[in-house]
């Protein structure tokens, strides 16, 4: 049995009961070292296999090799394993190698929804996810996606927004969006959602300061209807609120 688990943003409070049960049921935990640390209090004396960054294929293959022997293995990803996580890679390896292994994919709270709940309700209408990491997607493709999403007036959630190796990608993305989004478009940033060093702040497309943003941040850019009030970022769905009745 191989459980492919999304552990959410990091705190046990934001993990699903199904994820908790699967981790407890597993004999072996496999994951990126930062994520295995987040569930350390749940693993007890279980065997834990940790890998570093850019070892995704090795990590998934190790989990599969153990699972085909009959062991109960939990492969963990932060957020949801099917959103920039390990679920897709596991399925690719299983089909490519013709493996006979029982899989169970367990969803988790992804960064965009975790961040949105802290900012208010910015995702109430159509939105999309765009990763600014060009390690696996060429930058020209990412640029095209940003332009199309901005032109279509999507609320945009940026994953992997800025790193030491990619210091200008977020600024470049904002420059592209300014072709279609106004400078006063609300922007919300959340760092380390659901973890000890959690922070959040609101700004606008025109006033955005890129320097504080890093890989632990999730950036949400509103659409033309999004507004901020009383410290909350709100994207209306279109419900007709009647002032007289309050509903």
C-alpha cells in the first residue's frame, strides 16, 4: 500500500482526518526533509526516509520500491499532493513501469486556499494557479499563461513566487499583468501559512514591494472587482446584497 498524502500547510489542525489516519497506519514515511519534520510528532519510531530538494524522482521511486514489497508507505507532500506535489509523478512512474501497487491519494489543504482564508475571501470567483518556477516549465510559456490569465481577469495565485535563483520573476509577472490589470488591483501575500512564522499583508499591483517575498510565500492578485476593507481582501461572487434586509 502506498498512501500519497497532502499534509496541508503545516499544522496538524489543518490536516484532514484521512491524512492523519494514513500516516498513523503507515510503516514507513517518505518525504522532503522539511515536510517530514512537520509531521515528526506523528511518526514516532517509524522509519522515515528523507530527501533534499530536486530529489523528487528518487523520493517517489524509493516509496514505490518499498510499497511493492508489501510495506505500508506514506509519501507526503505539503499542501495537496496533486497540486505541484508528488501525486502526478507517482502515477507516471506506476504506469511507465507497469507496477502492481495499491495506491490511495489523500487530498490536503493547498497553499492558495490556506492563504485565502487568512486574507479574507479573495477566491470567491474564477481563479487560477501559476507557478513562477521555470525549472520544469520554460519562462516563455509561463509568460503566456500570465498574460492570458490577466487578460481574462482571473484572480491569480502565484506559487514559487521568488527565490535567490529567480529574484526577478515576480516583478516580471507583475509587469506583464499591468497590461490588463490596473495599478490599484488588490494583492495579498501570505508567508508560511499555517506555520509558526506565518505573516500576511495587503498591497496593490502598483505598490507591490517584491523584496520581502520568498519561496514560502503565496501571492494572490485580485480581479477588477476585488477590493479590500477592514483588513480583508474580498472578491465578490455577484450576489445581490439588499441593504434593507442585510442579506
